[in-house]
């Protein structure tokens, strides 16, 4: 009986060791990454601007992350540096700690925030406010996107190319029938802020004291209260909810 208990207590360690061994063998046998090459410099032309896309997801959504890596790994606009990161809150399970550690070693595309997993209780605020402290570089633009969104990176980059690099708020304006980007806020499926606004969110008391509620609506409220985002752009009809999708799958074309 004691031997059985010992075996079961050691099972997580045995699984972890096996996964690490498989990971090491796989990386020794593969000379170049299989996918996720959006950060690679495929063209010699200089980059005109940089964009960080933070895809807010959950730690257990392994299949979605791998699927999105396959999609975005074959796209790299020649005139823009686009980095894609998967963003979630603190890990709570031993399985997550093992598997996501392997993901970080393999892809280096994960940001773990110091928060409890949530949608409308401050995760988006924690995402934006943490970036100036945790990133090794700044970006011209930072995007928040959901993991059920498909972004076509080249059209996205082309739409951002002529826009201002400061005080910018870009997305799909709500209410849906509106074409006025100043009324009222950008949909949470995917919106872009210029870097100066990200720094403002990190330092201002306005967003810090208003973090609970629909996350996309809150961002619009922060910017209005702070009299920020003089440059606002709604990319309708290029951004849309996919017709007939009961799961609310969104896209940018």
C-alpha cells in the first residue's frame, strides 16, 4: 500500500521529467523553429514601426495558442516589426507550470501577469500597466486582442502605417452602428494604443482607480477622463464579427 502511494506521489515528477526529456530531444533534432516566425527578419528593408500584439488568453488554452502560432508564424510584413505574445495571469496548477515552462523555452512568446485570471476584474489594466516595467524595449503601438480573433497581419500593418505614432486609439468602435471613433469606445476583440498611452495607463491614477467592469468600455472611459487619445480611428468595416458565429469569432480583414 505504501509503495502504491509512493508511486502516485512521484507521478507528477516522473511526467515532468519525461516532458523535459522529450523537449530536449525535439530541440536537438530540429535545427530551426517549425513555426512562429513573426519576429524573424525576412526582408532587408528597414522597419517603419513596431507593434506588440498581446493575445489575452488562459493558461489552459494550449490548443488555441498552438493553432495561432501556426497561423501567425507564416506572416511577417516587411515594413513593420510585429511581435506576438500570449498573456495570462498567475499559474495555479502543477501541470501548467511544467507545460508552460516548456512553451516559454520553445517559443518565448508568453507573458504571465501578476493577477488572478479574470476578464473584467482588472486583467486588461494589469496587462497595459505592466508593460513599461517588464518589457526590454518599447513599441510604437500595443494591441490587446482576444484568443478567438483572427488578425491578418499585413492589412493590419498597412492600416497602421500612415497613422500617428502618439496619442492614438484604434479599433472597432462601439456602438456597432456608429462610424464615429470618438463615440464611444473600441471593442475588446482587438484595439491598439500608442506607446505613450500605455505609459500613461501605467502611471495615472485614473485607470488605477477604475479597474472593475467591461474591460473595453473601461479603456475608453479612462482615455476620456484623462482627455487622451486625440487621434482615434475606427477600422470599419475591415474589423467585424464573423457572420453566423454563435461563439462570437472575430476577424480583421
